[in-house]
C-alpha cells in the first residue's frame, strides 16, 4: 500500500514539479519581471537593507511586526531543511551542476518575491481580532475578483503548510537527532510537537518574537560549522566550483558511487530544490510580510528581496561547498535502505564497469537506450546474506554493496526464501542494510564531520537542523492558519493547529522519501496560481513601484 502510494506521488510529481515545463514557467516569470522592472534585485539591494534596519520607518504605520521581524518570520519559513537536506538532495540527484540552477532560481526569485510581497501587502486586510492578514489569496480576491483562484491558492497553502513547512521539517529533525544522539524519532517528534503547540497558540506576536530570536542564532552556528569544513578542505574548493560550472550544460559525469545525471535532470532538480529552499514564487512569504508595519507596500517588497539572497545564495552555497569539497556525495555509506528508494534489477551490474555504468545512467535518468528490467524470482538468504545470483540491488540511485537482510522486528539476520516481484521484496518485515549513496540531512551530517571539528561537526548539523526546521514549522503554521481564516473564518484555526501539531509528530517517524514527494507536489500547487496572478497584475506592479520612488524622492527633497 505504501509503495503504491509512493508510486502515485512520484507520478504526480513527474506531471507537476518534475515536469519539463514547470522550471521554465518558474524561471520565466522571474526573468520577465527582472527585465520588466529593470533588475530590481540589483538596483534596490542597498535600499532594502536601509528599510529592514528601520532607518526609513514611519511612526504610526499599520501592522503587527517590524520589518526585521517580518523578514525573520519569512526567513524562518524558508531557512530550513531546504538549506540542509534540500541542497544535499539536489546534488545527490543532479550532481554539482544542480547547485548552479539553485543560484539561478534564487537570483530571479529575488524579483519574483519582490513582486508577490508588494502586491500581497497592498491588498492585506485587518481581521476581526485586529491583526493583519494578507497573502496572494487577498489580491486574487480583492483586486482580480477571482475568488475561485483565491480559494484554490488558500487550499493549496493549507496542504503546503503540511507538505513544505511541517512534514519534511519534522522528519529531517528526527533523522538528524537519531543519527547523532541515538534518540528515538518518536520521542523527538513528541517533545517538539509539544513545544510547537506552545508557540503557535500565541499567534503572530509570539511567532515573530520566537523566530526573530532563533534566526540570527541558528545562522551563526551553521555558518561557523560550514566554514570549519570548507577551510579544512580548502584545496578542494576550486575543483568544487569548477565542477559546478563545467557541468552546467554537459550534465554530471559518474564519479565514485554517483552514476551521473543528465543536463535535464540537474536543471529540473536544481530549480525544484531552489524553489523548496527560498520559496520565491510560491506565495508563502507574502503572508508573513503582510503583518509588517508599513504604509508603503513596496517598502516591504524591498525587504523580501533579501530572503532568497540570504537563504539560497549564502546559506545553500555554504552547504553545497561543504558537501562537494568533502567528497561525501560520491561515497557509499552504511545505512538502512528506504523501501521506496530500493529496487532489485535483473542481472549483475557493477559501477566499476563502464558499460554497466552507462546502462545504469540511462535507467536512473529515465533515458532511452537501456536494457534494464526489474527482477522477478526468489532469493535464498542465509544468515542475512543472499546466496542467489543474477540480480543487483539498487538503493538511492546507486549500486548497493555489502547488503544484509534483517528482520525488522528484532534486527536479526534473516534466513529463508524471499519472493521478488517487479523488483520489490514481497515480505513486509524485511530491512535491507548495506552501503549506498545517502542524501538529504544524512548526507550533510556526514559532510560536516570532514572538517576541523571532526565527528563533533555532526552536532552542529543536528542543532542547526533542529533550529532551522523547527522555526520553519512555526512560520508555516501561521501561513496555514491565515489561509484557513480566509477559507472558513477564525473558527477553523484551532482545529487546523491541532492537526498541524499531530502531523508534525507523525512525520518524525515516517518514510523520508515519501515526505519529500509530498512536499514537492504541495509546492507546485501553491506556485502556479500565484505566478498566474502576479502576471495578471504586472502593469499595476510597475506603476506601484514608480509611485513609490516618486513619493520617496519628493519626501527626501521636502525634508
């Protein structure tokens, strides 16, 4: 049942976020507004820092939070597992070139976020309890008069609050804590679920206060740990950058256990992970920025320009360089195999043989020309070791080595016959343990041990992951409850928060790959309506920016 659901999610992701057309739409909208507005991410960058520091604040401006608190809340929603696990996942899938496409997504995303935040702030409302509520659903409703689109976006926001801000965050925290401290994921999830409930029940004021405290601390801790690895492997930084740029238009060649990736695969996954990291175009950050005290929507839009820069161009780059310079992304590591990422193929293949590598490369990158078929038959196992031949176990896009078959209940070595149908083991309680590539937070954790801090580096990742991911879950709870408020009113907020906390607990001990699949789909379901909406308001956006600068210059000359 679980594998069937996973296959369905992968199919859906392939039609949406993993499709050929989605990255082009995302980057295309960002490129359009970059040219249409004259590179605002460059021209307004300095001004954005002036706004966020409060030097241009006006007394009495309506709102619930300062510019910095709004930025911190939005950053806490974006700086999360995308920076730790997402970068590692992109490199694992597409090789070094995927990092370049994350940069491209961030650069163009700086403009996209500027547009979506400005328009959303412009059409925000004051709710019954006196707090501000905003986001794309409000400009879709109040300006475009497209209640159907606003409703679709709000529903997608609720779904995405689980798929983006909740489930992946909890899952990665639990994995990181378990691998570092050996603590049960269920215990980690339970404790953090209680803390999450205590924070989100306080609304935007408590959320803003907590996130504005966490974001600076977690950023400093993580940067220090990353630099310790980068300087330790300084001789590999040049080759790391070289591999990023040299493989942009060629695809990533096979190296070590990594079997290579095509240009299309690296491009698609780099853009996809870039969006997951900085959320530019997704329409989530405007919900946080709508709470900012400002009477000029453009000024808050300026603040949002800084988000993709800090999140992706700075933090994600550090993570990428740590992984590439340490070399762990090409190495096989002992781990328990996720069933959804494991397949058994007919024939014996080796990643040391050039012909086999080419065949596997075509298969894994979904290209034509391979002759790989799923294995069907029986495997005889004695004391955990397969006695049969004629098959190859693939896990995490790599040829698995030193595989042992265990009984999941006791972790005892298995002895007996295993029926394999279409590449999948039919016996439910079997765990495969062996050496293969790793990804997500697990890969980043391993990379952080290859620096001056040695094995202690893993604690930096665990602490950083805990703070990053927990703050993301806090921010996304606010996004979700604003969407619920739009859909059914304040009465729906408390039930939503209960489900949100319950989901956070459940995800702590659920399948990693399944969580990422859900997140990838949820992102697209928010992004497409938002991109459509801001394109319809392109002329208004341009005039709003023009009016802002005209007003700004007149007040400066008047003073």
